[in-house]
């Protein structure tokens, strides 16, 4: 099983938004440049993320997109389901209610395995948040970073800042 570029690029987009959480909207142009991704594709992906209630948009010269909740409150399972649809290694074990039932469901000898695969993938994704992908230090505001630099008596790079 593999996720498509929707999942890959969408998670990268969300990680950028997580890194800038609390600093205002980020433009898709900036995200595309940072991640070396096609802006037109990000425009398509962000629609699904907005429909799922994960991002909000602001129009205007300083507009863009931002997370609707703190990164610690956004499960990676939510993100990937918004981008890719339900987790389903096989059509007979989709998470979607009311899916078409396979004619072999009542006596299938491998259905149990596919259910375990689905549950393992869902469990892994639902046990991680967006914050797990972006170190807390990378989410520091400019003021917090300046304060840490002053305390340390020199330059502090966000990626090297210890996290609690």
C-alpha cells in the first residue's frame, strides 16, 4: 500500500503551516517555494484540507492559509484521510460506512488480515499529531527565539533548540 502525491505533498504543506502556527497566514506561493512543490497542485490539495476543517484561508495582500487548531490537536490520520480518503488497503475493509460488501465477506479467509493492516495503519496515523512532525523549536515565534538567543548569549538556531 502506498499513499499518493496528494498525501505526500499535503503533509508537507501541513508541516509548513504547523511550523508557522500562530504567526498568521502563509501563502501557497511561499509554501510551494519552501517545499519545491507546484503551487497549482497545492491549490487543489488545500481545498480538501479546508473542507475537512483543518485549514482556513484569509484573502488579501497578507492572506494565505493557516491551521484551524494547534498542531498538537491535529491527528495525522485526519490529515491523510482529508487528502487521500478512507484508509483501505482493500476495498472490503474500508473505514467508510455503507461501502459495498464483497460477496466473500462471510467466509473470506484473508479478510481478518486486511482488517489488521487497516487498523495498524490507522492506529499509527491516529497516534501522531502534526506537532510530532515539526519540532517545537521550529515553531517558536521571533520574540521567543530572540529571548532564547539573549539568554544563550549568542545565536540559537530553531532546529538546535532543546525541546521539553
